[in-house]
C-alpha cells in the first residue's frame, strides 16, 4: 500500500509509456532516417560514377562518416582534414530533428516550456552518444567533436522545431514586447541578407556560364556527381555571396574576393565555384548598397513598434543581433579546411561577417525607424529659464496692474471738476430753495388759524 494514494491515482501507466515512447521516437528516429538518407545519396553517386565498384558493405561503411559530415563534424579522411562540409544536408537534418521534437511534444501533450527540457535533453544526449560511437568506430573524426557537435546541432534543431509549434509562447510573453518585435524583424532581415547573397551568386554564375558548362564532363555519370555536389554546397555559395556583399568576402586558398580587394588563385574544378570572379572590377563597391537596403528594411518594419523613437532603437538592436549571430553560425558551418593542398582553407570570415552585419543592420535601421516612425508629443517642462520668464511676466503684469489704478485715480480726480461745473445749472431747477422748504410747515397750519 502506498503512503501517497493521491499521487498513485494521478499516475496513468499508459500515459507514461506513451511519453517514453514519444521520447524514444524523437531521439532515435532522426538518427536512422538521417543515416538512411546518406546511404541513398552515396548509392546514387557511386552507381552513376564512371568505373566505380559498389558493394553494400562499402556504402554502409562510407555512410557513417557521411552522417557525421551532415552534422558538420570535421572529418579526417586518410590523413586529410575536411572541415568545409556542405550545408544542405545539415539544414535537412535540422528540419528532420525539429519536426520529430514537435511531434513528440504534441503526443506528450506538453503545456509549458519547462516540459520541453526533457525532449531537447533526450535528443541531444542520444545524438551525442551516436556521434561518439561512430567517431570512435570509424576513426574518421575526433571523439570529442563527434560527441559535442551533433549534440549542439540536434539541440538547436529541437529548439527551433518546438518554437515553430508555439511551445515557447510562455517565455516570449515574459520578454519585452519591443525585443520580440526585434526578433521577428531580425528574421526578416536574415532572409533579406541571404536573398542578397543568392542574388550575387546567381549574377556571378550567369557571368561565368561558359565556364560552368565546360566543368561538366561529357560522361553522364560524372556530370550527375558534379551536379549533386554543387547542389549540396549551394547554401555555402549563397552565404559566400552574403559575405561578399557585406565586405569580408570569400577566401579559397590564395584567392580572396571582396568588394574592395581581389587577389587571384587556383580553384577546384567544381561548377558551383565558377561564380567566383577571375579578376576585380571597379564597380564592386556598389554592392554595399544592398546590405544598406536590408538594414533600412528592418528599420521600416519596426517604424510602428513604439511611439517612442528611443524605444524603437532597442528593437533595431535586437534585430541586428539576430542577423549577426545567425551569419556567424552559418559562416562557421560554411567554411573550414580543404585537405592540405592549394585550395585550403575555405573561409567566409564568420566573425568579421557577424560584425559587419551588425553594423549594416543597426545603423541604417536606426536612422529609418527614428525618422519614419511616430513620435511622442510631450508637454513642455518647466526649467530655470521658464521660471525666469514667468517671473518676468509676473513683474510686468504686476507693474501694469499697479499703474492702472493710478491712471484711474488721476482721471477720477480730473473728472469731478467738470461734473461740478455742470451741476449748479441743474440743481436750481430740480431742488426747491431751502427757505421754502423751511416755511412749508407754517403754511400747512394756515387753515387752522383761519378757522379760529
């Protein structure tokens, strides 16, 4: 018999088993699905490649380092370091893990943000264990990197997935409303700067179309492999365009391309890299208008967030931090080592990119939101000058009041003589003489005397 019967009645064994099952599916499901996706991709590439021998064991063993690479774990392949890994598989992993976390939260009927800690923790721990085991078994990555990097990536993916389902509304309500507006505007700004990067990449690719066509080999198999490789690195190329527009630029080996500086160098024979220029151009500094416009867009979005211009600046600062931090994270994932040859390293300068984006968003955004938004109408405050002005007005008014009675008295003293001059003419006609007034009682007694 339990000492706490009330607690025993509240516990539902079926509900607890359902929650445990949901956690297991959310933790292990993305592992198997991600590994299966890597196996399918490698099978497709190897099967279409020219003179390639494919076996089930080779594909399954090669997919293990590929799974680590999908989580941005730096690889060591035959003594060659590979850290510049494609971002597209990582983005797919983020979507997969985020959806699994959201489905688990729905099945567990979570009602508060505190209950999501178990989901995020279970996913992070499971991915850390799997990454450590694969890194140790294949010797393709450092053990610590194999544990920590998948844990961090999966935890961030779970948080993003739960936030999309609205499980952090309770926490968002506690945050300053202006900061929330800034976070949302920051996502718009991030989309804008990535769109700028995509525009620059497409412009460079269109200007080098003949080079792109020449890099595809005549064989269908090798061409498919080159195409798939270019597609996997497509997000990296977009971020490279963003880094070029922001100022830090892109570096591959000895080649450095920025709007203000260019130094040439050899490039790998990958079609997507044909977007990089072969020489500098004097009009390149004009691309600085694009991130400037992105910052102005953020300021325009926040122009109605508050009636106080100073308060709106706080929202602009939050948006700038969101854009800068996102660019730093994406920049760290986009670059890295490319073996030990002439193409090493691939660098997007993530920290410089983050600082540049912070300024590109904050400065024009602050200017636009300050002048384009509403303003508070404040009552004038009393200061020392106002008090002195009031005292001056008071003394002037008081002096005027003191002078006014004197003028009235002067006019009053001057007017009576004129009235006195006219009064004697009127008094004789209206008032009887004093003597008749005194004799009137005697005349009233006359009848009595006559009677006598």
